[in-house]
C-alpha cells in the first residue's frame, strides 16, 4: 500500500462512525451470504438409518428416502417425516426453520401472526415467516445493488473516460446525449417497459442499468480532462503508447480515486430503486423475497405493526450504514481534509 493510501486509510479509521459502519456492513454481507444456513425449511444435516444427508443441498431427496411410500419430494415440515427421522436418527435445523416462501400451515393464529417463539418477527398476511423473508430479501437486494453498482460504474467510467480524454466532438456529442438521457422520466419509462416485459432479476438489472450508469461519467470526465494534460501522459504519447493504454493504464488509476467516494451512494440508490419498484408492483415476480413487497404488506396491514417496524428498521439501518461509509470515504479521499490528531 502506498504512503498516500495508508494516510487515507488512517483518515478513514479516525472516523469512528464510518469505521464501525463498515464493520457492521461487512457483518451484514456475511449474514446475507450465509442466509441458506440461517433460514431454511429443510434440515441442514440428517442422520437416518446410518445414512447422512444434507437436505438443504440435496433437493432430489424424496419421501421414500425417509420411510414414506410416495415418490414426491420430502416434506420436512410434515409430522410423519419428522417422527420417522427422529425414530431412526436425528436432524439439525437452521436457527430459523423456514424459507422465504414457507407457509406455516400448522399455525394456530390467524395471519398475519404476531411475533412469538415460533416466529420471532411474526408472519405476513400469507403465513410466511417475516424474519426469513427479511434475510432472503436483504440477500437479494444486496446482490442486486452490488451488481448494478459494478456494471453501472464500468459503463459510466468508460463513457466519462472517452469524453475527457478525446474531448472535442466526442465530448460535445456524448455530453448532449447525457443531458437528454438524464432528463427522461425514468419512472414512466419503467412503467411502460413493465407492461410488456416480464420482470425478472436480470430484466430489472438491465432496465435500471440504462439509467444508473450516467452518475459517474461527469466525475470521470473531469479527471480525464485534467489528467490528459499532465507531463507523464505527454511523455507516454511521445514514447508511442496507444490511446487505450494511456487511458486505462496511466490516467484511469487516478480517476478511480474520485469515483470510490460515490460507490456507497450508488449502492444505496440501487437498493432503494429495487425496493420502490417492488413496492409499486413493477419489480420482481410475486412471491420473490423482496423488501419492497414487505413494505407494501406493512402499508396494507397497518393492524400488524410488526411488519412495518421490521422493514423500517432493516432498511433504515442498511441505508444509514452505507451513508456513513460514503461520508467516511469521501472525507478520507478529499485532498482538503487534514489528518486529525489522535
């Protein structure tokens, strides 16, 4: 790590709020990756008649594998299957023995059920465990936001690099295009597209990518305009280096420093965009573990306040962490920021 990057890391560490927000966010990412081990309606490990199974991975197991007579997939919520396994072995469940689409048919309370020892955060109006849906929804939203941030950054950096490096007509044409493109009513376009395109994870990613990539192009353009006139760039041109090498080997590393400060804000915007589309019914298909769908359920079931409170706390903590991290990174990379005394 270069001395400059070490100094920036020290500046970030001195921002206690941003540092702890980063640690907590990393913990949330780990929890999101381990969601199938934390919330699953299939046992993690089963020992039955001296045979070992991992049902949460082995989806092909049938009822006949556990003493039943039907060639259908094993239902581990069924009392017969559970008693049969306990009589000839044992099984280990996830801390939350429900998946995002598991309906609790054995509940004695009407749906949505209040929080209890059976459902720690209660259920939604379809009898699905709210904690399991929050965990899977958080996992899906983070994956969607990270992918959208990554792809939009690549597109925005590429367009901004072309504008700033070549300038002239390329800068004018792309600049006017960006002005027209950013002025389009995104919500109305999304509503129109949703009317004839089946919304899926991939289609929503592509549609939102069409509008999110332009946020970084202006910053990268300014960095390339400044960097193309520096002495080491002129020396590279005199030595015969090509445009691509100069752009991505000499100028881009310095331009990326300015873009780092925007990435947490782009990620939070991506998560909000997906949640908003799901809330409006224009997002992921019905039944998907969506945070926006939980928001809509909280709105429609105001007599079940645990739904609205749970999603409010989840989104509030997640977006606040990203904002704190973004502020910390921006302060650390700001050339006007002076190192604070410990």
